[in-house]
């Protein structure tokens, strides 16, 4: 069946957003009061949801509630978390609860409230391609409207002067375990789908959790609390050398400030790469409270004598994995420090192995001749969160949560979402609807102020000064 295309008005929009996760939802909320800005946001899912498989009861987000979609850029915005509570008549209960960090389920409910009330959001719209039209000096965004079953219903094309990519991240599955995840009937799945499989996992005789970050800790704690004492039959393994707490000191948190982001962006590419690898504990560690809860639960199970049947081993990687018969899985493990190897037979595996930036190749294929890349073939991104493009392209493509290699570990952090959105809107409008703070950290990160390294393609031509002849 041929689907006729539907073209939006010929006059180009100012901005098309691709993806509606927390980052682009923040941008849409801050763009809303800017009457002169014509913006629309597309998302292929039928509605907003934020890691639904990890909304475990009691699990909290790891940033204060002030790190909502708008407050750190505009505390007066009607789209703030506090205003959400007010509209739900929950402001006083929240006040007495004295919670600085809210539950994940509540953050998800807040974002859904924004998405259901904010105009300019289009769900069930799958973006297929982005191209540059040099004759009209605009981007062409081709998209497909999906029906309730996710099937193509109509095709569309939107013209726009600027684009912002906020397609989020995708669950990462280590290569040795991909065949098992993809095989039907084998209980091996990513933690992103944990709640969908929770009942089956709790019923399994032996369960293994792979991954030593926050998600792994939360899944392990939930399983531990819901299995009988003395018959827990749990393994928790991870590659990190320890089940380490996240760096959460007040000065340590200054790595998630605009000051540090600017400092990081100005560093040389090899230095940035070394820093990202070394700073894992800033964003991949475990909340100290969660670690304490795990220890408390394990300790409680020793009160009648004996130890819980739970094995917690860091510093372990999965070399290979396979199925035994039809219902069991065998993991081949290697302990990095000991250099020893062993096998583990288990009935279910939960992979809390994190997330990776979602590939942009398909969406950006039409822009490939205009894209500029670094020495590792990654997209170059300037200080204003714009892809560095050929100078012939007069529009801009902004990115959100796809710039760890250029802006540092704060790129996926919710606490910087509102600031980044404000900075994008200031750049886009060439005004300053959201004034930026001059200083955000007590730490001075370098001996001298560093300016961002602007790629050559974006630098203005240097003109030879005229000299009057005598």
C-alpha cells in the first residue's frame, strides 16, 4: 500500500526536535513561553515514558528535585516540579515529607504531566531522515505518522531552520550475552525490562545480576528483599573493582556545573578521552544509601545464625555464555585481579550493564557530507551543543545527551538539562531569554581561563589588514 505524503506548511519552522525524553522535554518547556519561536517535537513512542522497567518501588533519582525540567534555568516556569505538585494539591504533603531526592516513579509522573499539557509535542511520529536543502536554506525532516498498532499511517515532511536531536540512549548488552538476549524463552534480559519480567525472575530458582552500578544495586536489593531468608540463591557480579559508592561530596558534584562543562570542552581531545574513562565513579557508582540498604538487608538475614545464600563479587567479567538444556544458562567468568576463571550455572540473568548513546547514523545519513568529525570519527560538537557542519549550511543541528566526548560526564545528568536547554535557546534565538550565570562552582578547574577549541570550519576568515602606503 502506498501512503500519500502529508506536507506541513511550506514556511519553515524555527526548530524541529527529534525525540521526547527528559532533555527535549526540558527544551520544549523552556521554548513554550518564547512566542516568536515556532517549534515542534516528534517522538515515535505513543506517549512519554522514562525507563519504565526500572521504576522499582522506592527507587529514587540521584539528583535533587530542583533538577527538574526547568527550575535551574527559570524557577518561575509553570512547568516546574513544584508547580506540578501544586496542581495535584500535593505541595503540603511534599513539604512535610522533606524529600530532597524524589522517587523515580514520581519524576516519571511529573514528566508525563508536562508532556500531556505542553503544546507542540507530536507522539507516534517516527523521524526517518534529515537533509539539508541548499536551494531553500532549510532542513527537510521526513517523518512517518504511526497508528495505534505502530504501523505507518501517513508520511510527512517538515521544513525547519534548525534541528535538535534528543533521541536518548539505548540499553547496552555485552557481546557474549547478545545471542541469549535475542533467543526466545531464555530468561536473559536487560534491566531496562526488569519490571516486565520481575514475576518470572522471582520465581526462578537461582538469579544472577550482572553490573555493578546503580541499576544493578537496585535490582539486587529488590530481589533480595523478596526471596526467602537462607534460600536467596542470588549472585551479583560486575566488572568494576568494587561495589563503589558514587562520588557525592559537595565539591565533587561541581563536576556537574556549567563551569566544569566549559572547562572540559576547552581541553584537547586526548585529554578529554582520558578524563571520561577515569571519572566513572562520578556517574557510574552506587548511591551510598542504596549500598547501606543492601548491607542492612544482608545483615538482618544473619540474626538467626548463618549467612544469606547471596554471593557478591566485583572485578568479574563474563567471557562467554550459553544455554544448558532449555531452561538454564551457563556463564563463563573471569576474575581480573586473580586471573582465575570459573563457570556459573543460573536460571535467570538480569543485565544491569548500562546504556550507550543511540546511533545517529540512520537519521543523519542525509547530512553526512556536511558533518565534521574528530580523530576518532565522532561528531564534532561546539560549545553551544551544535554539530560542527560545513560552512555552507546556514542552519544548526543541536544535540542533547550525545556529547559526553566533548562536554564530559555531565552530558546525561538531569541536573544540567535545564541549563543546556537554556543555552541552546539563547543560541537559537540569538538573544538571551534565559540569562546564564557567570559562575557556578567554587572550584577553579584550570590555572588559566581556557577558551573552547573551535574547529577550523567554524572560524571566521582572517583578513589581512590594509596598510597605507607612504
